[in-house]
């Protein structure tokens, strides 16, 4: 374990939005594939989440034109578990609301084909975190599964947080490497465990 | 050179002819999962699409499934290469997989000895029960330590190149006694790249006479290390890197050779990258006759002052002569250079399908005389547009964007584009096998033909 005593935020310190209507989450063919690949055993579904994924799903019928905003992206990824602590990325402040950027800014009536870029800057808990790539991969996979297909997800290490930023950023941006990683049993097992707390 | 360091601020749109793209009905069935690439057969009206652990062969006549290759790989098939010169009624291809292996597959038309194999294969009933039985997985090529990203046959079919995330390029030679005798051996393992090797491509056969050290059997490789490397056989069976092409500022996703060079020029090479640019590279050929007059060499600086024996150490000099006008905002995953028209098509993460053409810079404009304004001249000095180059007496050719099609696969990323001949029923009979179309392959599992209209 690289960092045995990380700073942990309490649930009350995490950014939330009270009584906000949730959005439909579209599942395209690619995310269906990812879902197949990433399917996890039921017994892993432990509630570490302050936002229940099921709640979002059940409200699919109330589909509103409301756009996906930074808070919603945050809610999707803050509940991912750290690969070595049984604590969420939100609580560890690996993902932070101000480090999520949506371009162009969310607007109500955009064309479903218009590309929307989501940039997430992650802050690994220590500078030499060997698992930065795995955490980044978890964030990317989570968002690609959950977001509509016109979203492009860019995950980078926040400047100065990690000593091998460029190397990790390049790996995380490489579609082919990400695809191959999801077919690697060891990595897949790790990602399954990390994402298990999201539902 | 200056032009290699930045791209133009404004994509020039040609004022001359324009090109329009129309989506034709896509191939059936939908694959419903990410498809990586679709490779047309060199002669037969077939196209092979890699998706998940399988390859689906589509007929270009019926735009529907012809056959499927499955069960050979434990992980996704990333790339496909048809073996050139396979005998009639027989098909042969190689698959490169994330499971680290390359597979050789053969398909034989049963009960037909007709020489008219093309029609038979094209119209075969796709619902046939025997569909999957016809492809035989005949050989596994093992050796790479991690995912194979690309496979490519040399034009003669004798050599196969494979490349991998393990940073190596392998060259395999067909040493079988006959076409059906599948025996291959490794002739080279090339380890000079510093990152994943994303693609390999062999120099095409051209009309030019064999010019000494610029002989055929030349391989190019593109890498995660942002470079392209050129490899040649040194005459003693050793494959050596003769050039490193540097300039891209991101992963080089792929390379394509100029399929039909002007006159006897050496084919140029095109490369495309995560840096959203497409570059064109040209070999600076040294005249072999100069070698016979060594005293002349000392009149020049640089390489020419190196003793003759050193210059024989097989180094190519390649130069980036053009950067295509910018059409993309994200990684360019694929581009294709047409043998018939010389048009280039590109696509990628942004879902845009773009077409470019190389044409004279404008009526009556020659090299060195093309600055209408001070601003343009300054732009050239700043390196924003290419400096003048090679043929001083001929009109400068320049690349123009002819059309861009956003959302070629709706909101999805497009992984591959290729030129391919039309055989479908909507094509006029006299144009079948002649008219070119584009085929794009996307994350949506759709394989889509495009009519290209001037």
C-alpha cells in the first residue's frame, strides 16, 4: 500500500446537489459492450454511494432535456472506490468538482450528435502513485459506460500531482490501450472492484 | 523544415471543383459492437471487418454478410491483411489480435472449379448453414509479448510484417513449398521503437526500375513514440532502420504509401496522428551516379563530406514536405490514399470524414510568386505555410480540403476509412469494379459505404 493514511473527507464535505432531477443515461452499443465486459457479481454491490445508480436508472422515464452538468459527472465518478483503500475517490479528493470541465458548457437543447468533451483532472493521493493509471482508467471507463455516445472523455493527472504525468496521460488517452486493458483479466478484476461501489 | 512545425491557421478550401459525400445503405447485419477496421480484398468484391474476437466478411455486391471467421482468437481482432495472389476460389487472410498472436485463415469454395470465382463468392447465400465451416484457421504466428496492433503483407506476398505494444516489428517469410503449404519463419525482429508500434505498411510495387539501394521491399512503421521508421533489407538478409521521421507531437496512428507516384518518383509516405495532423514525407534520393565521382562530394557540406564508405551505410533522407490542412479536432485514427484519384480521406475520434486533394496552388501561380499580400509572405516566414520546395520550375502543388462530413457515424468515433471499388446494385453496371467509394468503420458497429461525387 502506497499511502496508508490518506486524508478522508466525510460525506458532508462532498459536493452534492439537493433534490435535483436526474437525467436519463443513454446506453449505446459501445457501453453495452463495456457493460458486458465489466459485469460484476451481485455480491460486490455494497452501498458506498451517496447517490444511488438505481435511482438514476429508475427515472429514465422522466427524461428531461436537462443537460448533464459537472455535478452529475462528479456524482458518477466520486463513488468509484480507490484500488487500495475501501474509500471512494470523492472522499479521497482524487476527484474534485472544480476539476471537471464540460465543453461546450451544458445547454438545454443541444443536438444529440454534437460532440461534448468532458475533461476530468484527477489528483492521485501521493506523487508516486503507481496506481494513477488504474484510477484514471476507472474514471474513463465509468464515464464511457454512463454517458451518451456523443461525449468524449479526457482524463488527465492534475498538473504537479504526479511525477509521470505525461506518460500516464498518454496512456489514458489511447483508445486502443484502454480497449486492450479491458480484455486483461487482472486489470478487469481491479476495475470491477473499483466500479462495484457505483451501483 | 519550417512547414513541419505548425499547421495553417485557416484550412484552405479549394475554389475549384468540390466533392460531395453521400451515405449508401450500410452493410448488413449491424455488428452492434465496436468494429476496428474494414479491409477490401485486392481483387474479389469482398471486405473484411474486424470486431471483437471475429472477422465478418461482407459482400460488396449484396452489401451483406458473406462469411465469418471466429474461434481463432482469445481477444479482440485488431487488424486484417488479405494475402495477395491467392489462387482463384480460395481466400487467405491474416488476423492480428490483442491475444498476442497472428492467425492465418484459409477459405475454399467447395464444389466449384469455375475460374469465375469472384461472382460466386460475392453472391453466396449468407444464411447458409455452412457459413462458419468454410474458414479454416490454419496457422498461429506466435512471438510477440503483447497485443498485435497491425499486420501487413508485402506486395509480393512473400513477407508479412506484424507489430505490437511490445515495441517490436516482426517480419515473417513464407517459406512453404506451395501456396497451400503454410510454413512461415521469422526473418527479423526490429526493436528500435521506444513505444507501442501502432501500424506497419509496405512500400507498394511501382513502375520505377530498381534503383539500387532504394529497392522495393521497404517497410514503414508508426509508433506511440511519435515517430515513423523506415526499414530496408541490407542485401545480406538483415533488416535495418534507414530513417526516423520525426515531427508528430503525438502517437502516430497510421501510415499509407502513395499508391501511384508521379513518373518514376519514389512513393511518398503519409502519416496521421493523435496531434490531429496528417503529414506527407518525401525521400530525398541521391543520384547513384554521384557516387562514382567522389571528388565532387567535398564541394558540398554536411553528409556529402562523409567518406563514401560511410555513406554506404544505408541511411535514407526523408523530409516532411506537407502538412495537410487541418480538418480534425481530435485523434486522427485512419486515412486512406486513393490509387485511382489520388484523393486522401481521413477520419477519427471527432467523427468527421474529410477528403483532401492535391492540386496546383492556383491559376498561374508558380513557386516563389504566390504571395498576394505581405501577410501571406509573413505567414510563410513564420512557418505557417510550407516554404517552397522541390520542383522549382513546376507549379507548386498544395493540399486542399474538398469536403468534410461531420458525424459520419452519428455521435460515435470512426476507427477506419478505406477506398474500395463499388459492386452494389445501385452502381451502374458499366461502373462496377471501376467506381471508387469510401467505407468507414465505427464504434457503433456500422460499416458504411459512401458515394463520392465530384
